[in-house]
C-alpha cells in the first residue's frame, strides 16, 4: 500500500461522527423529556402506596406515549430542518452564481477583503481570488461560506439525520422508564430513585460515546454531558414536584 493511501485512510472521517450532533441532541432531549414525565408522576401519582400499581401503569402510559410522540416529532423536525437548509442553500447559491457572473469584479473585491480578514496579505488575497474565479463552483461556495456564513449542507442526508435523532431519542429516553417496566412490585419511591440513577448512567454513556467519536479528553467530555444534562434533569425534577403540591 502506498504511503499516500495510508495517510488518506488515517484521516478518514468516522461514519458515526457524521451523526454526532443528531445523536447527542436526540439522546439528551430523550433522557430529559422522559425523566420530566417520571418526575412529574412520581411526585403526584406515586405519593400513595395504595395506588402504586395504577400509578406505575400511568407512568408507563404517559412515558411511552411521550417518548414515541416526541421522538417522531424530533426526527421529522430534524428531517425538515435539513431539507429547509438545503433548499435555502440552493436558492442562495443560484443568486450568488448569477451575481458572480454579472458583477464579477465586485464579488472578486469582496473575496479579496474576506481573505485579508483571514490573515492573507493583499497580494496573496488577490492571487487566490484569481485562482478561485477559475473554479466557479468552489468560488460560489467560498462566497456563501464567508460572506453569508453558511456552510454547505448538501452532503447531509435528511432521512439519515432524522432517523439518527429518532433512534437516539428512543434508545436513551427509554432508560429512565426501565425501572417502571422491570420493578413494578418495588416501592415507588425506590423505583423513582433507580430511574434517576438510570438517567445519570444514560448521560455518562452518552458522554463516553461523545468522547470515543470526538477523541477529546475523556473526563472533560463525560463531565460536560453529565453536568449539562444533569442541570436540565434537575429542572425537570423540580418542575415535576410541583404536581405534588
């Protein structure tokens, strides 16, 4: 194998990294959303031991309904968001392409200024601009990225990103509900505590996933997810306790 091939393969992007945003976003929202339902019903419905069996059923009913409804909503929302972003990019790209053809001199001047802002000398900026103008598709993308601050979303697959969000939401969001499925004969207060621990463990697992994909400091990556998710879960818990008042 040639050295160039080895070098290229060594810098190849992991397939999972392409969906890191969707997985983290969907997973955290799934954990917090489900835990909010658990906290709410634990405060209101599980306060009486005499209705524990009914309360468990209520928690599962609302928890699962909320889990799948919000999961589908988030997946479709992500799908529509990517589609909309791609549509906007295509529209703006046509406008910038027409502008580069009709007002090439002005666009070239703006490109020079953008390159100077990035640290190039005026001479180098003008040279690079002339090179960019020879490759119009690249030049138009450069204009969109630097003038309109819009990255190219055309490589994203709306179906894949939406599905990744949905799966992450369902998978991680189901963890706080597991104790109510497996421990229906245990004291409700104990089950809630186990559910809270499950939410914490789910956040740790998500932090580990993020660390493995990103490759940054393990402790920092896990702590970041746990702290941010933990704060959101704490808010969900205190909002849920209001139902017990």
